[in-house]
C-alpha cells in the first residue's frame, strides 16, 4: 500500500513537471514570435534615423526630416530594350544581355528620366562595354558594374537636370553566354 501511494505521488510530480515544461516552452515560443514580429515590422528604420536617435543632435534630426520630405514614392522606369553586347574574357569573348530598370523618387524624377532615356541608354552602354567577362561572372563584379552605372547616370543627370534623378540602377535580367 505504501508503494502504491509513492507511485501515485511520483506520477503526480511527473505530470506537474510536464505541465511546467510545456508552459515554459509556450512562453519562450511566444516571446520569440513577438520579438521576430517586432524586428520584422520595425526594422525599416534608416541608418540616418538610428544615428539621429543615438546622437540626439538637432542637426541630424533636421537632415532626417528633410530627406523624408524630399523622397517621394518609389517609381521604376524600365529601359525600352535590353542591352546586348560582347565582352572580352580570358578564355573567350562572351555575349551579355542585361535588362535594366531605374529607381526614381516621385513623378517629376520619373518624367525627367523618361525624357532622357536615350542619353541614359548611351551612358549605360558605355559603362557596360568597358566591363570584362571574368569580372561579370562573379556577383562582386555585377555589383561593381551596377555601382559604376549608377555613378555615371547620376553624373549625367546632374549635368542635364541639375539633380540626381536616378536613385538606383537595377538589373532585372542578366544573361551571359
């Protein structure tokens, strides 16, 4: 009889332990989901906003406010034709086709970019033709080409329009044979 009571007490203790473990696991899971949701939805703060918050400076806060006011809606201006060209390589020449879209902010910049599409195409083709097949085979080479393209397009648009119209040059298609 004493053995039966001890077995019942052990079963009751193990049941309580299981409940505690399940509750603790549920709490940890809920905290993880809540933390993930917080970082997912609140993680869009720009670096300038973070710097302004950390530094507490009025000047940084004014820069953030001005940049937020000056940026408009993101619009994408597609180039009408893909860029097709040959690039030299160490082993052999390669044929490359790149489809490009331009990220601009606001309808004024969109209209300005559309107005100067032939000039932008010319600059992009000039930059693309200076590339090397061995460099374009790597992701770092592609990123470098995008960066060079952006710098040249912004420089050209600054000369023509008086401001940097294009925020990013995006490769929406990249084929190398």
